């Protein structure tokens, strides 16, 4: 047991000496939106960058669009091994802040960052060396392979900075620093949005780099954001801070963060591999189908931005209120946020269904891509109503540090429903790409229903972190 865990006082027994709003008291609705609005804007910025990325790369043609779609899926499949560490760190930091343990929150922040940085560095090397093999495993077409390989190798070289930005922001959100996390994201992605078209198409003496320019813009902007995060944490301007005078490796605390993170790490990794597997099935129908799937997926990722922000707010509120000894308030927070997200998703779906073709045409005006992408958007719309609830409650489990239920539910619906159903309907039933879209939608509906039932059981309230 470390000095930090030994010195921990029972929930509510110490005042929180850090600055910032107390999210364990006052109006729930106000607290939700004080956290959610910056988080929604942060996720919106990420999504805006991804849409801009697809827009500019789409100008290079369907092959380039397919290349970055495949490359991103491979990168995320391996990135999930490190990304899950942000969830474990968030749960511990949020609990310590709720308890009023400033020193413990600072220490947990440092250990979570050291653990994640080590994993990210290892994955960077592995991913770079295995890039071509992974692309071949997914059945990447020969004409797409050179661009996909170039994009993937460049992103793996810069992977540590790329991964540390969302991980550190998870820790900041756990401490209730939603506005600061947004500002730090603005630094990196703002620069990326400005330089990406220049790197892709060239300008003056600068050569046109194509998909390599898209990859360089991504990793460069994220490294800039990571350096900004380090500067803020070292300066003490955040609710949690890094003090390098006490820099040391706390293996017991790292092990605890890792244990909390492990289900989420497994979930993120296998979720990414399920996307890669689904993409492999989509690839059976050609480059146009892959490009259409990439466009439809990104459009809905953009639509889902409020859900990601609201889910992050749920994680923070659940973690801090459990730390303060207020489990019922934690539960009410999660249900209110899930209701907000479902209402927002209904409004988005009502707008997207009649505008599916124009939305796809913004990114690729090939008739084949427009037809397939519009069909995917309309079918996906039904399932995302279930995802609106499931995404929030999954993050509520994460904030409680009870990450195993989210892992089993998400993996069960992905590997037990989505992949088998997509394969059966598209291949055996002869529905083609329609069967793929229906399989995805059915899995998302099931996911939301199961999460709601499991959350009602309330066992997560007893989780010790």
C-alpha cells in the first residue's frame, strides 16, 4: 500500500482543497450541462477534424478514401490497448476528487500517464512493424495498399502523442476540468485543421503529400496538443497537477489502474477488431462499398458527438458522487444524461434520414458511393437510438470503476450479434450490403436495451476504487 492509499480518508471526511466547482452538490441539471457542454464541444472538434480529413482526402478519389478508412480501423484496433488506460485513470482520479483527496488525485494522474505512455510506445513499434501484414489480413486491394500502408506507418510513428492526448484529457475530465480539456484540444486540432489541406495538396514550394499529408497533420497536431497538456499540468493551473520532484513509479497504484482499465482495454481492442472484421466483410463488395461505409460511419460519429460528451459527463458525475458517498445522486445523474442523449439522437435522426444522399455527396459524389452510403445512413439511424442510451450508461459504469459489465455487454452485442448477423444476412441470406447495415443497426438496438437493464440492477454502486 502506498502512502497515498494509506492516507486516504473516508468519503466526505475531508474538504476538497483543489479549485473548481463541486459537482457532488447543487443542481444536477446545471452540473450536467456545465460538464457536458465543454465535453460536447471537445468531441465536436475531434469529429470536425475527422470530417475535414475525409473531405480533403475524398478529393483524391475513392481509393484514397478507402485507404484512410482501412488504415484508421487497423490503428484503432491496436490503439485500444492503451486507450483503455484513460478510463481506469479517470475512475481513480474522479473518486479521489470526490473524496477531497487532492494529493491522491495528483498521484493517480501521474501514474496513469506513465502507464499509458509506456504502453503507447510499445504499440507504436509493434504497429509500425506489422502494418503491411495487418492490411493484408483485412484483404486490402492491391490498388489501395500503397496509400493505406503509407498512412498507417506514419500514424504509428506518431502514435504515443496521438494516444496521450485523449488519455490525459480523460484524467482532466475525471477531475472536473472539462473546459480546460476543451481548450487543450483546440490547440492541437486547430493547427491540424489549418495545415492539413496544405500538406495534402501542397502550397507554393511545399510538395503535395496526399494521404501521407493527412497522416502527418494528424500526428503532428496531436503531439502539439500533448505538449500543451504537459505544460498545463506542470504549471499547476489544473485541478490536478504533475510534480516531477516526486516522480517515481508506484507499481501497486499502476496495477490498480490497470485492473480497472483491463475490461475497458479488452473491450476497446476487441471492439476495434470487430470494426476491422466488419470492414473485411464490407471489402468483399469492393472499394465503393468501403468508401460508402467510411462516409456513413463518420457522419454518424459526428451526429453522436453530443452523446460522447454527455457520456463523459456521466463518467465524471458518477465517479465524483460515489467518492462523496452519494450513490443515488450518481444514478440520477446517469439516467438524466441518458434521457437527454436519446432526445438529441431522435432529433438528429429526423434530420438525417431525408438528407442522406446530399450528406454522402459532400464527401464523395460517385453515384455508387452515394447510393450505398445513403442506404447505410438510413438503416444505421434506427440502431443509433439504442446506442444513445448504451453509450451514456457504459461511461457511467466506467466512472464507477465497474468496467466489466460494459465489456461483456459491448463485446456480446458486437461479436454475438453484429458480426454474425451481418455475415448471415449479407452472405447467406443474399441481402448484400443491406444485410451488413441491418446487422450493425440490430446490434446497436440490443446494446442500449441490455445496458439499461443491467444498470438498473445497481451493483455498480458497491464498486470500491
